[in-house]
C-alpha cells in the first residue's frame, strides 16, 4: 500500500530508525532549478553565511540558511515540490509548516566532517515532530555522506551539544551552556566508539533525499575524494507538537528576533508567513 509519495514501509522505517533514504524522489525538473539557485546564492551569499572550515589547500566548507527568502528557486521548491507532503506523511502529521532551508557546500577533496550532533536542540522551536531533508545536488559516496545513529531520536536523554564555534572560530556559532544541573550530560563520543552504535548512511544521487528526525544523532558528510565536491540543499519541517522555544543558549539559527516581530512568543504554535503551512492531511472519508 502506498501513501502518496511514501510507502507504509518507509513511514514505519522513519518512525523506528529516525531516518529514511528515498530514492529518486525528485526529478531533474526540481534538481536543475535548485542547482541554478545555489550557483546564484554562492555568488551572492546572505549575511548568515559561515565558512565552517578552511584547510591548508584553500578548500572550504560553507554553510548558509534562510536563503529561500531571496532565492526564488529555493522558495519554489519549498512551496510547490512534493517535499511538504513527504514530510507530513513521514511525521504522521495533520499539517506541516516550513521552517527554514540550509545549504552546505564542500569544495573538492575537503576532509572536514561535521561532528555528531542533534539538530532540534539548536532550533528556536521544540518538539518531536520535526524533520530535515538532506538533498545532494551532486553524486555522493557513502563514505562522504551524512551518517545517522539508528534509533537515537528516541533516546531518553538530553545532551550538551557540540560547540561549533570552537571549530569555526565564529562567535555566531558559539554554544555556551551555563547551567550545570539542567539534566544534560556530555555528548557521547560516537566517532571514537563507532562499533558500539548502528550507524546508517547511503550512496546517493541527485534526486535522492534522506529525511531524518531532528533529534537523531548525525554527522559526517566529509572525507571527499580529491575530484569530488559536495553540494547539499537541506529543508526543515515542523509537525503537530512543535512550539516556539526561546532557549537560553545555543540557538542556531536564532529566530527569536523575527519570531517576536511576527508576534510569536515562547510556547506558541508555529504560524506566520515566515513559517507557512504548506501541507495539510485530508480528513478521512466519513
């Protein structure tokens, strides 16, 4: 049995594992515009752009976000592609809102790997019904793709997240936890003890998408071959239980200012044109 763009088996795998790789979910009519939009965005980056890493060869790892606000191809994908329905079906949501986009570009041969972390603890929202969609716009080998600790989205433990500011040297990336007894423990050393975990990852082609719960532990997407670059378009989606959460530290991207300007306060449901509702489940037949 199918459920629109995803099968029942894929929905169950997402619920159990926290991640699913959907093959050929998007055709060239979506991938080619995203490539054009990325080329233009790289030529004219937003004020949110970061250079996460630069090696001694001049290789770089670049990150940008919220580019859909000025890149029409990104906006068109968010608003009109099947991605909103894919997110809603996998989350089992009654409706989904678009949260933001993120772009990751690694130049050929870059070895820098993103440390293992969770996404949702950095966001200006809180909830289990969240997902990210990781879409490479060029072929990516398994050893260079994002990796996931299977089932870790359901672990009943809060962790102190990676301080990316230590890696990037950018004050905007600093995560400073000032409360010692808040129940969070040091982040597990996944990389140093890989055999203790079931780590998932896939070879991927343009058109494939890996969708993952924003609480799953994930990292990697480095170790590029000398002749291989990596360009990834990522979108974030919010489901039924998500509420605004202004955290005391570590929000990245920090949406507090724009949320408050839109009339959103801590604990509110996600609304406003900044986070449009882009899919709603049709009621079951009577």
